[in-house]
């Protein structure tokens, strides 16, 4: 068990595994995403309430899914970093934070653009949008902290603490924002999704969510490889790898 | 004025007054050079480092560094600027945890035995932990409060022992750099920890003071304590061990 | 196909600008992130290779800086 | 403890009580603060000035001030606490006191808790005491002012506790002040929402004990978790210096 754990934390081992899986992740991700988006854009039926603007859902929902789950993944990796000091875990936290920030921004942006034809305004202080905005701040803080600490290992551990504190706060923030929303606004805007979606809308959505997850996996592997190269560049295995010309 | 009292009545004086129940003081042990102990019965090392490795700002400071700190020794960590002396001392004190290797205190790993280790180790860094707005007495009292609370008489005596008599109630910002160091050094006169880790202990201290501290360190070793020290001052005590970093 | 013609597909009954802006930003950002990450990976790899190649050529000799504290001569012509 | 080294000093087994050590840390911070009274006044001045900006910048109308007074006071208090957080560990870090604190044999998180409580006593509590005066200037009625003070009394320790994590994480960094705000403000949002929400509920004549209990729960949560995070962050920051 411990040996397995140790192996799991070894950057060299990760390099091998990542190289084996990355082509599949990339190909699968692109195919699924393309299929989901084309289906959603061109073939799925029009929504009878919102018209064609609902087609933004095929990128909005996957982005929002990823934005939230990347933060949860970062928090899990942060626990591993702080408790077991596994090298790969803090590499993960550091590598995927900008990706998470990007997806949060995408979810917010697409949400705002979707709001214009649906609600008639770019921005409403809706509970969901507001929580997403706060998530954007949390990502921004983690990246800013990471950038301002010179030493990579200290930076990774500091970010791990911050992300953990953030993840404890997320349910509280979500709850309080919901409460604040009902306090200040009667529920006038409540039509983001119909309770039950037609099958023809549901399947492309599922495809694009899966595709984006796979693509994220590929991106994470690539960025982690970069980070590992930076950190381990003076080790013997990197030397052998580089001198042999393998990537 | 420098260490007047200590030189007048002998360096043991403040210690003996303050720590009457100190067992090793009642039965002083002979000072033995650790190198002469080879083959005979070795005392158990207080602190043992095996294969220490530390990298800082992408620079390898040291690797495979192993040593034992025996009771009754003074060890000097030496090396040029930037060779990692301070970092090594901070690692030994448990302040820096970006290192690899094994570090054990009396046979058990420091990380497993942190509280007991901290109780038995005193660290003085080059930032001495003196608050400018407080007086020497208040500073010393606060520094000792978590380790060995003493009454004011003992604290005042220790301050007097470092030549600060008459300055006990002056805010530290009005003292000179050397005097501020002396406030921190007053802890050496009342500390009961067996292991002392002293970084740049002679900074801003005048010649008399240096001599007095050297005597104090030797006496501490004779009593069975262990001292690890860095300094740019030319320190060469009889029987002193050396750990050399960044050697060519 | 939910649309009758390509132009209808582009117009999306007036919602076209919103939908297409979203998709454009999505694709541009995602592609940008992929491109940036790949480029950084390549740059890092090259940097590693260069330093190891240099070391392999020079052997293990490291330049050692010794402090001399001699004054630097500056010509005043 | 098996120490059989023949010539070793006796190992020190006695240790100072945790509570005694905490009191000592607390008292030292209070004493240092009272030697430099200007620093105590600064957050209060800032608080007053920010509150003054709203009638000047938005509207001095009684109706507006009545409606937004609680929010203004809460935001101003939050910013004042934020402003003072930078000093929480900074001076101790610069003069080496923080190193010595970390080397004390007592659990670090409790010592950090003592420091944070001192910080609250020196910044949060004065803000609460000043609030009734400013509340009257913003035309809040007595009931609202009382509720506001109560929420601030429960809320400002939470601000100090959460803030201590940010202060510990940004210790010794360049532009630590701005970074600290970036990290901490998102975490302050729930406290702000419930603080102002409670006052709004009170103004409508609703029962507020439930809200106050919830804020109390925030305080308990922050008291139990924040010192651990701050202590961990301090170790990381000091390890890097």
C-alpha cells in the first residue's frame, strides 16, 4: 500500500503514465466536445421558452461544472500535499489553478451573455452568478499568492492552505449568498433551465461535459509535466530523459 | 561595563545563583573532547543528523550531511556567505521544514517528538526577538514566559550579568545595537535547555563581551550541554567541533 | 438539423450574436490555454535540454566565484 | 524518556502551562500596542472617514442613510479590520519575536489564537464601541443600532480570525497588503451578508435571535478552525524566510 502510494507520488512515474494517456485524453476530449457542440448548435431542437439562445447551455454548463470541480480537486490535492507531502499533489494544485480560473471566467461570461436575451440584462445579482463571481475571486487569490512566493515548494504549500480554507468556506458562501438573494430579490428570474430537459438536449450536453473533462485531463497532464520539468530539472532521470531526446 | 559582573565574580556566578537545583552543576562533569572518546564508552548524542539535504531557491545548499552533536561539546558551523549556515541552524531549530533526511533528538525523530525537543532546545537567531517598544526586563520576561518563568530578581540579575544594569527599564529602541543583542544574550545566563543553537552570536558585541561569551559557551559544554554556533568572528575554542559547509 | 438554411443557422432567429460570441470566446480561450500551455512546456523542455547539453559538454566543472574585494579599475578617458 | 547519556544535562521535562503561555503572549501584544497609541487610533480614524464618505459621495438624505446605514458601517468596519491585519504578524516577523513564538513548546495554534484575540481587543472592539455614535449620525434608530453593535461584536472576532490566515500566508511578501485583501475579502462575504441581513431583519421587526445564533456558529467555527490554518501558514512563511 505504502509503496503504491509512494510510487503514485513519483514524478518520474507520472511522466510515463501521462505520456501513455495523453493522446487518448486529447483525441477523446476533442471528438466528444466537437460532437456535443455541433449537435447542440445545429441539431438539437429549439427551446420553446428561450428560443435559440439556450444553445449557450452547451458551453455554459460544462464550464461551470469544471470550474467547481477543479476547485474541489485542488482542495483534495491540497489535503494530500499538507498531510503526506506528496510531490505530485502540489504540482497539481499549482498547475490547474489557471485552468480553473479560465473556466470560471467562461461560465460567468457565457452566463452574462445568455442573460441579455433571456432576462433583458447583462448581469443580475442572482445567487448562482454571485457565487460564481466569488469563486473567481478565490481562484484569483490562489494564483496571486502562488505568483508572489518565489520558492516553488513554499508557494505550493501556502496555496494548499488557502485552497483548503476556501473549500471550507464554499458551502458557507453558497448558503449565505442564497439567503441574501431571497432576502433582497423576489424570485423573478428563475428560468435558467427547465426542470426536465428533452433527451435531444440532454445527450449533447452530456457529451460536451464529458469532452471538456477529458480535455481538462489532458491540459492538467501537460501543465503538470511542465511544472515537474521545472522542479526536477537537475535530477538524473530528467537529465537522461532530455539527453535521450524523449519528451 | 561589558559583562562587568560576570568577570568580577566569575562566570559561574549568575548561573549558580539562579539554578541552585541544577544537578550537573552540583556534580560538575569533566570536560572531555569528543574525539578522545572513540573506542571508549560513547555518550548518546543529543542531536543526530543523517543525510540532510536542503535546496533553497533552486540551489543545492548541502547534501548527505550527517553529524552528531554530543553532550559536552561546542560545534561551529562554518562556511562562506551564502553557504547555508543560517539555513542549517534554522533546520536544526525546526523553523525551516523544506529539507530531506533524518533528524533525531535523543534517539527519536524530531518531528515525532516536537514538543519535548522544543522544550530542550534554545535558538537565538540574528533577529533576536527583542521588541523595540518594550524594556529589556519586559522583553526577557516575555521570552522566558513560555519556557521557564522566573521571578524578576532572576531576570534582573541576568540582565546585570550582560552589562545592562541601569538599563532595565529603558525602552529597547533607545539602546544601541550591541545592547539590544545583550538583552537577547541574557537568556544564555538563565536558560536551562541542554541544547543551544546560536546564529551569529557575536554580532555587534564588543571584544570584552566576545571573550565573556566564549567562556560561557565553554563552561556550558563542561556542564554537559551542547552548543551549535555560527559566527564570522574568529572563534577557536579548545576541543571545538566543526561542520564545514560549501567547502571547495 | 434544426435550421432550414445556413443563414438561419447563423442568425439563430436574432439570438445569433449572443450564441456566437459565447462560442467564439469559449473556443478562443480554450485554444489559447492549450497553446500557451504547450508553448510553455516546449520552452521548459528546451531550457532543460540546453543546460544538460552544456553540462555534458563542459563536464562537471562549475564556475566558482571567489570574493576578492579588489577595487574595479575604471578608465576615465 | 530514556536519557542514559552519562554526561548529558538532565532533560527538561517540566513545561509551562498552555494557558499561562497564551496569557503572556496576549499581554505582550497589548502592552506593545499601548506603547504606540497612534497605531490603535488609525483604524478608528479610517472607520470614521469611510463612513463619512457615503453621505458626501452618495446622498445625505435621511431615507437613504436609514436604509443603507448598517451596510455602510459593516463595510467600513470590515475594511478597517483588513487594514490593520497587515500588522498582526509583520512586526513580530521583522524583529524575530515570531521565531521565538514558534519555538515555544506550547501548541502554536493556541499562541496564534492568543495573538488574534489581542488583535481583536485592540481593533475590533474599539470599532464596536464607536459604532453607536456613527449609527446616530447615519440616522439609524435605537433598535437597529443595538442589533448592529451586537452583530459587529460577534462578527469582528470572525474577521480577525479569518484575517489572521491571510496575514500569515502573506507574511514577508512584497505588496503583502494588497494580496492580503485579495485573499481575504471573498472569505469575509458570508459574515458581511449575515451581519447586515440581521440588522435588516431587525429593522423590519423580525426576531433576530436565529440570525445571531447563526453568526455565533460562524464565530465558533472560525475559533476552532482558523488558528490551525494560521499556524500552518506561519510555519510555511517562516520556513521560506
